[in-house]
C-alpha cells in the first residue's frame, strides 16, 4: 500500500516533490479509506493528476514508474521475480535540464509503503547510471521504533540487524543493492519488499498500441467478473475466447438466440480499451496491487471512468487495499461526488519552467481557507482558480517555491 512518494531532479521536476497518499483529516468518503491498523494513518485508494499539457502529469507518473522499474528490472531479467509482472516498459531517468547545475547532481527517489504488517522506507540516489546512495528501513505498522535493513554510501554498504551475516556487500555500482539481495538470497524482509515492487502495475495509454494488448484471462470466476462489468456498462458481450492459431481475440454476442463472434479489431475504441484494462484492474483489486496508469481516461466514456474509480473506492469490492493512480484530462469526474479533495492533484509549470504538484486540499483562498468540499471543483478549475492568482500564489506563499 503506497503511503508517500518523493523525488527530485527528474525530467521537468527540479526541486523535491512530494506525492502523499496518507489521508487528510477531512470527512468526505471516509468509508473508502484503506487501513491496516487502527493506530496508523489511513491511506487513500485513489489519486488523480490533472493539469495542462506539458505541466508534468506524465513525468510524475514516470518518476514513480522509473523507481519501480529500476528495482524490478535486474531481478526480472534473471527471472528471479517472485510475482507475475505487469510492467509496460522500463522508464529511464534524466535530470532537470533547464539550468546548469542539475545535470551535475543526482536524481533521488524515496518511497514509503506498507506490506505484510510492516511499513518500509526505501531511498535511492542515482548519477550517471551509478548508485550514489541507497537505504532501506522498516518498522511495524503503527510502531515507533525504526530498524535498518541496509545503508549504502558509494561503495560502502552497512547491514542492519534484520539481515544476518554471510551476505556479500560487494555489488556492481550500477545495480541497486535491494535488487542484488533479491537475486542472490532468500531474506524474508527483502522478499516482502520485492514482492511489493513487483506487484505494481504500470500502464501508459498515451502509447496507442497499449489498449490493443489484452491480458486474456481464462479462469472462469475472473472471466465472469469481466463480462459482468462489461454488461453493467451496457456492453452486451456474453463471452470471449482467444484463438491461438489466428492469434486473435473474439468476443461473443447473442442475437435472437444465436451467438455471433466478432474479432477484437472490429470493436469500438472504448470497448477495446475496457477489454485491455479490465483484466488488469480486476487483478489489482483481487490481489491488492498498486496500478499506475497514464491517460486512463483516453477513449473512455466518463461514466466508464467513474465506474472504474468507484471500484477502488468501494471497500466491499476493494478488500485487499488496491490503489489506483492515474492522469486525466476528463473534468466530468472532477467532482465532490467522485473524489475527496486530497485525492485530486494538479501538475503545472512555474515561471522557471519547473513542474510542481499540489493537491486540491492544499489550496487556500485569500482568507487562508481550504476549498470547500461542496464546491464545483470542475467549474472552479476551468475558471483558473486552482492554477492562477490568488489561490495558487497564496498556497505557495506568494511565489512559486
């Protein structure tokens, strides 16, 4: 379960940027929040990033994807992964390029997440494809004492008490030590951390061919759920099958008692997108995975997008703590009937062409008050009240930080 992600010096983001999934103390949709322990902070099931083209929405998604793929790829390349991977492709890092100093400085990532009763904090700093610094810490969820798993500074690695002796601390400077340990040893704490990273699902529907890649699920219960969801959305498909000889997916409709097969290529763009996305989304809900999607709303009717969002916000369906992070241009879902204020994020460029992000809950008006949860979010956004004076400057202390 993702709690908090921060990074700096990545593409259009120069300064430290924080993306917080810990729920604020606000009343709306409190029943949708995820919790592991009564004493721990509750976690958001959904986060959406809005903003203009070129504002940094995709780069925020890519920063998180870059960290995940950096850790997972070395393990997957040697087929040592512990979970089935659904990663679209690796994301390479690059520093902020619009000043003379950032290209000489490392790119940094830090992530907090929860899994199997513990909370982990992982940090990695990279420069010229080599690891500058790396660390992993843990504590019990709701606990106060933090333990060290390992710390790395340059070529020096120090092991914590949770890793017993006999472990090699000499590693290729280009490989994360977390990945090295996962490849070469069966260490309980490392296995838990790697399973979480490997369970993350990354998709980008900004790439046209992605919605033509379909994860075909033949398992009967899951297949029934997929068909049930399609029917709920008024798509009258009652079966599907994959023909391995033709390498073609067929959908089946029944007309006047007769079944008719249609090739996947004959379906509408929206139906293709759903057939591609639903198996992944239902898998995430079933197994409690984090799903990261760029342009989830592309080619989807707003009611279909709203349906997917509400799957993650319904704790009767989302029983295992699945989370959804996505970018969107669709303002019809930017409503208080769909999102909490801390689930809505904006990405924009400042006067120095640096991307910054902020949540709707972070914005204060000229009287230092939060946006009201009864406000028409979409209308106020279109009026420029969430991305121009006076709201944005007040929130950032008068100037972009």
